[in-house]
C-alpha cells in the first residue's frame, strides 16, 4: 500500500520561494509544502511573519526554513539560495516571487525608486535563477511570478512596475531555449488583482479595478499558489515557456 507521503505530488522535492513571508509568496510556500516539498522561504524585513509561515508549515507536518535576504542585493540572494541548497541537498523548484512596486507618472518617479524596482524585480530574479541552476538537476522547475499588467495595464502610473514584469516574460522565453536540454521547465504566472498588502481588495485601487474583473472578486494567494503547484508538478512536465494568467478574467 502506498504511504501518504509518497502519494504527495511534490514528495522528496526541495523548493525555494523568494519573498514569501506574506501574501502570494506565503501562500505558494504553504501550498508547495502541503504537496510534499521541503521549502525554503526568503524574506527581507519581516522576520516574525517569515517565522509564522515556517511554523504553519511545520504544524501541518511539513519542512521549512526561513532565510533573510534582500532580493535587491545580489550577494544576499546568492547566499540565500546556496544556504537553501545546503540545507536540503539540492534545489528542484525555484519560485521567483519577491517583488516591489512603485506608482507614479513616468516623468515624476524618482530614479532611486525606479532602480529599486529593477534591482528586485529583474536583477533579483536573474541572480536567484543563476544560483539555483548550480544546484538543480534534470527535470527542475522554475516559476516566475509576473503580473497581468503585462497584458493589460488597467490603470495609469504603473509604467515602471510594468516594465520590470515585462522583462520577466522575455527572460522566461530565453531560459526555455537555454534549459530545455536539461529538462528544466520555465514558466510565468501572471496574477491579476490579488488581495494582498500591496493591493488590498478594499484598498484605494479596488473601486477602479474590481468592475473589470469578470468573476467579480479579487483573487487570493491560494488561487495563484494552485497555478504554481501545477507548474511545479510532474503533470506539467511538457509545459514550458507558458504565461499563465490567474486574473479572474481581468485581461479577457
């Protein structure tokens, strides 16, 4: 009789999820752990929240660690990925979730704010991917968290953020060709309006955004996590280069 542990979709896998102390990242970490993966999460400035995610995973019978790392600092990212690989002996799944946003007219955004967006949303993704590949074998999984704004901006003042997420779409396509011979799949999940600290369902943007969501509600972190879990699983072994919209029909 097959035991429950081996029946889990990600049993025996090791994952790292960046920026996972809260919101979408935390939901992804919990879902991957529920599916059997050992999960390392990174966080920047929320140690208590990160510890809470780890406790929740462990309370449910999973394995998790939290690693402090500013996603906008390449050396910190490299060290965090290496630490996760040392703890688990490998990395099978990388979820590049860490991200920051800045709103403002393009001619008014401070260059320092723009640079921070690029450092975290673009350079951080490149560095985490580069380092994770040093520890990833045949059949690994890389999932980037993008944004539905790449397909449909929806509101003004988001040009810098949209620029950074558009870069991730291009990076995904290039990686598909680079990593296909290694059996490593690379995909992007584009969340639409999702209830989070950055964009709460009752926040100032909701009155403009919610009427455009076909399903009539904001998404949840669990909605996004379900898509990531599928792409990380063996069921998605022939899915690579995909851009999966999880947006309730916002871009339809």
